[in-house]
């Protein structure tokens, strides 16, 4: 807004400088006319002074002269003064007319410049009004942006607090994870030990199962051998009985 107001001020200063430049020829002309007026007035005074000096210098003669001579001198002096005064008046009128024409021309130029400056000022005022409206709109937008920034700052502060809380939780969880990882490694080592023990137990169990199978096979073989021995014993008993019956029969006959 200050920039928009400074522009017409600078232009007004430039216009004032242009006016001073335009007034410079008129001032010079006025000074010349004043000098001419002074010269004419000086000449008029010089012309009127001798006419006034003659009666003063001729006082002694005036007393001696006749009244007719005095009247003739007065008439001659009045005619000369009238001629000189008329010439000076015509010159003054010509000077005043030239001054009037110059002033009228200057007035017309100043009116034109005033109209131009009025148009420029009206344009600048419209520009200033538009810039003021734009400034007000931008200030409203700035206020909205500031309120949005405040809301965003409050949200960011809340998010920072939550982030700090979550960071603490994450650190705690990482610590728990490290502890769980250490415990898991220990458990894995123990599981590996248990696996080794289980594999050893399985090996022992397989060996025992093989031994049991061997024992069962031996048991089956011993049972078959026992049954064979029992069969043989029965046959031997049958043979003994038959032999005894034969011997008994032989002794009885």
C-alpha cells in the first residue's frame, strides 16, 4: 500500500517540477517586462524632472518675467508631459497586453496540464483503490492463512507429543524385542539340545527295539525248540511206554 501511495506522490513531484520548468520562461518574461517597466518609469521620471526643474531654476527669472511668458512655458511643458505620458501609457498597455496574452497562454497550458494531471490523479486513485481492495483481500487471506497456520501448529504440536509417546513405546518394544530375541535364542539353543537328546533317545529306542526284536526272535526260536523238545519227550515217553508194555508182555508169557 505504501508503494502504491508513493507512486502518485513521486508523479506529483515530477508534475510540480514540470510546472516549474514551464513557469521558467514566463518568469523570465515577467522579469524582462519588469525591467522594461522600470526603464520606462525611469525615462518618464527623467523626462518629467527637467520640466519640474526649469521652474525651480528660473525662480529668479520668474519674478522678473512677465505673466505672458510664464503661460507659454507652462503650455509647452503640459504638451510635452502629455505626449510623454501618452507614449508611456501606450507602452504600458502594450506590455500589459503582452503579459495578458502570455498569462492567457500560460493559463491555457496550465489548464491542459491540470486536466492531464487530474486524469492521471483519477487513474492513480483508481489504482490506489484497486490496490487497497487487493490489500484488504490479501489481508483477509493472510488472516485465514495465519489461522490455518495456528491450527496446523497445534496439530503439529499434538502430533509431536504423540510421536514422542510412540517413540517411547517403540523404544520399549525394541527393548522387549531384544530381550525376547535373546530369550528366543536361548530357547532355540535349549530346543536344539532337546532335539539332540530326542535324537539320542530315538537312537537308543531304536537300538532297544532292535534288541527287543532280537529277543523276541530268540524267544520264538526257543519256543519252537521247546515245542520240538516237548514233542520229542512225548515220543520218548510213548516209546518207553511201548517198550515197557513189550517187556511186561514178554515177562508175562
